[in-house]
């Protein structure tokens, strides 16, 4: 009976008949009330609506506190947490894939999915490590070998997985296996690339990690509150609970929040400096001269606002201007990530991705709006803020042929001398 | 004509040319899909008809010329003639030069994408999602724009710096590409229709996996091409040779089946094809390494505004003496042999093409069996669609690109200079001094020339 109903859901083009399908929601999700006992006792007095509200509220505060805690603990812990979240998200989506396709009985395939996850992570981390840990890497021989042939090794590992997949194709399960293969790859594309972009943003300076995530969280909460109190006009059929009032109210409050939050964080070196690996102390150091992005500058207030504020100029960090851009993106485009996830959940008839967090659903549910944000921040930094990575340029220079190095050296010398950066001193010949 | 259909029972799955009523289709189709227990192959074959059956579209002229022969030989002849036609076409476009090659690669990519997407439509019967066709093509455009932009910035550096609009496009390239992609993403989300969520997500996933496979491969091919046309020709030729040789060896000596996926492949064909391809690769590499046209990197000449292939061949393409191992010495009677180092690399390329390349073919076979299609399309008579010809090439292009990046080519000097110029002055000074120290140590730079 399962397969009958499932098949109809699988392929029909014109009849995703919702009414029929409610009966098999229970097969696809375990909507068990997994609230911890302690909370249940404390809130047993209230009605179920308020109880839900309280649970969500408490869990939100817990998650936010956890967020602050890991920021305090430093970059390494952050990286590990990002890694952990990535693995959990991947696991959640793959599990949904298994349920949708009833492919529990393909044991090879679980192994292969995790293997592909490992390969792609190895590839990405290798690229990152080579960039940022140049000093450490130059010292150790085996690591140098791994770095030099990194792409080749990654490709060989991936190919092994690919060949194993081909060899594991079983006669009666071809279609299923191809579906799961495609499902794994799309999941990898979404989840793993995002998490690595998050880590690259982190290395740029912890503020580039904290502010975007906080903006998305704030937008979520503010849109919810505005919708709760003022919500009237529905926003999109996909998510009936979202309203235009929530959307617009969330937008303005997020911009203000981002602005203020950026001001607060930009003062501390701990947040502002790029994370660097110090070869002497063998640990991460965040210590530097803040770039001009994080130094107060005078901006003249436009005439319209002058009358209102009675200030002629205002002192801002340039970073705050960038934070407006990020807030705008987080409020206007970020929700599309949420709509995408809502559509996905409706398409596969699940209520939540998983039940990890009581009242909120799975990890993916919390991170669905973050996807696009991480990529946006990364592209934003690459386009508008950061130049190329000096150590990477140097590393590539050192790999060239000596005659090419000499040619480049001479070109650079003449360029720098022209610019006056290099003083021509010593005997000229 | 009807006789032809009935004889070649492996050509189409149904006996009647008209598609059966829709109800029966969906019944059988649903049984064939979600069930884990029985993707029953022995059950009709008549569950297939939703995918257009292959029509015998051999051109009239062939039919007349070959009307006397039996159908098996006719098939053999048609395939043979088309093979020769394709190989001649291949030589023609090599003769025409890099620009034409790039355009051909682009067209092949678009056609492959179209074929796979059409299969997706047929599988999911999602003709009625007009938005989605637009979106698929739009995503193809975005990804191509992104990749071509990266390539153009690397190779046409000087040209780009001259023209103002191009400079801006190249500076903010990633941002622009991302914005374009996002627009497509948002359009997808807005186009989600209540009763067709699952279909739309499937097609979205299908499109992205196709883009991942087809578009990245074609761009890696173009990268290889820029490295030197020999890096384009030799790998493709190795794969084609392996296909043909494996078929020949299998035809004449084939006995032990290789893999259940492709019952026509045999171990004899596989191994024979391997050795034949290695030998062929060595010979072809030897022949081609002598000509600058193939060996030099393709460069864009600012003065003539055209591509040129003219350079001093790198040491990879200069004859060197290799000592023959003593075992072979007795056999061949030579002490040393003059070879191009590139021929050693060609052995690696041939080995990959023969041993791992077929997995690409098995993957495509599995795909065709999974979705119950005989060929990807009917573009080439006797051979199927463009994808059918290119299925073994996928992995090859990526392998060659990774191989070049790891073992052959260093970083691109002009790109490095470009990156250097974007740095801050203190960073520039730091790099300059480090480079100077490095060069002094190596002895490339003599200390007396330059005292700071």
C-alpha cells in the first residue's frame, strides 16, 4: 500500500493530490512531541498555543546564547561547529531522500553518500588549508606533497567513488540509484559549498561571519513579531504564515539592527582582524591593525536628514555602510531561501526536516535562510572588499619556472619603482 | 519498413507505432518507478512508450544504396559510414583552428544539455511547465556566462583592460554572475505551483546535475584547448580509438562478458582496446609533437586581434634520449630511443581513457536503462544522440585538466601579475622582497645587479 500511494506521488504530472496524501504524512515524518520532560512539567499549566510559543522562545534564547558562547571560544571552535552543522544538514537531507524513495535497502548507497561528502570536504578544506596555513605547510614534507598534488588526489578519490557507484548498480534498482546519486550531489552542492564559504568569510574576520548570521536571525525574529502583531496581507502562497507587514517591518528593523550591531562590533580587534595562523605560537591569532574599513570616518549628513538630526556630520565606520547592503540582502532575498525550503517540504510532504530542536524542527529548518547569505557575503567580499590573498600569490610565484620568475621580478621592480613604493638605492648599472 | 521494425527487436520496445492510451502508461509507469522490489524488466517494455520510439531516420540515399544487404550488415555499414563522417568532421574543425573548435564545443554542450533536459521532461511528463523550460535555458546561460567570464579574464587580459565596459564586467564578474543566478533562483521560487511542487523540484535538481556534468566538462575542454591543441586532440582521439578498438576486439575475439550493465562489452575487448589505445596514443603523440600548430598554447594576439599558435615548443615537446631497459634492449636491438616527453604523458592519458573512461560509458548505460531509453536522441543515424558519442569523454576532460594542473603547467604569469597589481602597496612590497630573497638564494638573480 505504501508503494502504491508513493508511486502515484512519484510520477504524476497533473495530480499531486494533497487531500489523498495526508494519510501518509505519518510515514514520512515522525511528528513526535519531543519536548524535553523538564519543559513539559514547567509549562503544563498553560494552554497548548502559549506552550508552543514559550518552547520556541526558550529554544531561541538557548540557541542565541550558544551562538555567543562559540563566538567567545574562538575561530577553531567556530570552524568545528560549522563542520558539525554541515554534517548534520547533509544527514537530514539524505535521510529525507531515503524516505521519499524507500531506498533503505541500498546499503552501498549510504556508504557512498558519506564517502562523497568526505571527498568534497577534503577537496575544499585542502584548498583552504593551502591558502591560509602556508607557513605551516611549507615545513612538513608529507603535507607539502599533499598540497602540491591536491587536485589530483581529490579527483582520484572522487573517481573511486564514481566507479564504485557504477559497479554497485543493481539490475532492478537502476532508477532509484540514479535518483539517490543526483540527490546526494545536489545536496553536496548546496550544503557543502555554503559551509565552506562561511568558513572563508570567517577567515576574513569574525565580523564577516557574525554580522550576516545575526542579520538573518534578526530578520526571522522581527518578521515573525511584526507579522504576529500587525500581520494581515499574505505574502506568498508557499508560506501562508508570512505577511507583507512582517516582511517590510522585518526589513526596516533589520537594517537598523545591522547598523547598530556593526557599530558595536567594529570597535574590537577580536572581531575585525583576519584570522591568521601564527607559526610561532601554533595557534590562531586575531591581532592586527584594523583596516580603514574599521576606522571611524566623517560622513556628511544629507540635507534632508540634517534638519531632523541637527548634526552636520556623523562619525561612522565604513563597514556600517556595507552592513546596510548585507541587511538589505538578508531581508529581501534571504527569505527566498526560506520559501525554497518551504516548497521543498511541501513537495515531499514533510513538516520539518528533522526533530533535532524541539519546537523548531531540524538544523536545516534554522539554516534555510542562511544559504544564500553566506554565498552573497563571500561574493560581496571578493568583489568589493578584499583583494587577492597575498600568501596565495606568493605561493604561486614560487612555483613558477626560474626564467618566468625573473621576468615577473623585473616587471614588478619597474612597477614598484614607478609608483615610488620601492626606492631605487644602491649602484645602478 | 515494418519488417525492419520487427526484425530489430532491440531498436524499439513496442510493436505498434501509435502510443497507447495514457491510462495504461501511468499504471505501468508508476509500477516501474517507485518500487524497490521489482523494476521488472521482463514486464513490458510496453511501459516505455511515453518516450518517443526511435524512428529509422537513415537518409534516403543510404537506404537506396544499401537496400540489397541484410539488415545486420546494413546497420554495420551505416554505423561505419557515420563513424568515418564524424572523424572527417573532427579533422576539418581541427584544421579550421581554435576559434571554430571553441564554437563547436559550445554547440555540443548546448545540444547535450538539450538532450538530457528533454529526457527529464519525458520522464516526468512535465511539458506543461512552460516557465521551467525558460528557467533551464536561463540557468545554462548563467553558468556559461560565469565560466566564460573566468576564462576570458585569464586569457584575454590585455584586451579586457583596454575596453572600459569589459573591465568593469571583469572586475565585478563574480558579483554579476551571482546576481544573475539569484534572479533565476527567485524566479524558480515564485514559479512554484501548488499541485506540482515535487515535479518542479525534480526538474530543478535534474537541471543542476546536468549543468554540473555537461557545462563544467565543456569548459575544462576549452581550458585544455588553450593549453595547446594537442591536449585537446590526443585525449579525444584516445577515447574514440578505445571505443573502436574495444568494439573490434570484442567483435572478433569477444567471449567473456565484462559487466552486466552493458552485455555487449567483453573482457577481451576491454584489454585489447587498452593495449591498442596505448600504442595508438604513443604514435599519435609522436606525430603531433612535431608541429607547432598543435603544441603551442593558444594565445590572443593584441596586435592582430586574432588567435595565434606560435611559440618555442616547451621541453615537453623536444626530442630526448631515453635509455631502454636492458630487457627490451635485447629484444629491439637499440640502446636508446628518441622520444618526446609528451609521449610518456600520453601513456598516462591512454591508460585512463581505456581503464576509467569506460566507466563513463557504463554510467550512461545505467542511466539509459534506468529511464528505459535506448538512446539519448536520434541526431546521428545508427549512433543515437550527441550524448551517446560523448559519454566516455566526460571523465577524460576532467582528468586531462587535473593532470595538466598537477603535473605540467604552472600558474599563469599574467594572471599573477594582475592579482599582484590589485594588492595593497605594503603587501606588494612584502611579496617583492620575498621573491627577491628567493631568487637570490636560487642563484637566478645575481646579488651585484641589485642592491636594495
